[in-house]
């Protein structure tokens, strides 16, 4: 859920965007009551850690995050603020994911997540939020996706991937585990 590297190269930019999760998105959610219940489970203070890599050939980089999320029932919105970092720097996170009827809309992590995404879309599938988009890489578009598990037993997981056309497979760009504080 973070863009924390010095992202001057396109490969680094692709993986960072893949690792962001839930940028600008629209998703079909369960019915209003179920959607509100689903989102409200993310409310709280969270600490996360894991690894991310800019491309399949790079070494993993350790990432740590702190996120505070508040669910506003009247607005049907999950708002978060936080900070993630690596040895290369930190990034503030600030965003909102909102229920709009049966849809989820917004920038869960704010503009940091939406930067560079093309055709962002998301869905709730098998008790996870799944976001997908494309990212320009020179003349090509690279597919990226992120899976955000629903909080269970005080934790949730985020896994980001991008599609390596040469290998014809999805590559894990990052994985973090968040625990409730």
C-alpha cells in the first residue's frame, strides 16, 4: 500500500504503483449494508511490514507502514492517513474509499496511488478488494493488480503483482501484513 522508493525509472514506477493498492477506483460492492460492514472492518490503527521489489530481477526492499483508518457511517466512507517507508525514503498516505450506492469509489491512498494509473478498476471478490489497472512503460502498457484481504483475527494482507509479458506470468511486486494495534 505504498510508494516509498525513488521512482525515477519506469520499472521502479511500475512496481511502486503495483504496490500502492487501491488507487483511483470504482468497484461493485455488496449491498449498502454489507458494503458498509465490509469497509468498517478496516477502521482502526494498523501497522504493516513486508517487502517490495521494482522488478523481477531486483532484490526485495523492506517496507514498514502505519495507517489510521476511520469509517464514517453517515458518509459511507473509509478515510485513512498514514506513512510508509523504506531505507530510501518515506511517503505520506491520505485517502478515502466511499460507498456510492452499490459501488466503491475514491482514492483510498490519495493521489500517490492514482498517479500513473490507466483504466483503474476494482471489485470485491472472495472476501477481498481486488484492484487492477495498467501502467505505461515506454510504448507498452503493463498490467498491475493488488489483493487486499478482509481483516480477520486482527490482521489483513496486501499483495501487489504486475504481469511480466516476457515470462507470461504474474510477478509478486510486494507483500505486506498489517496487524491491528
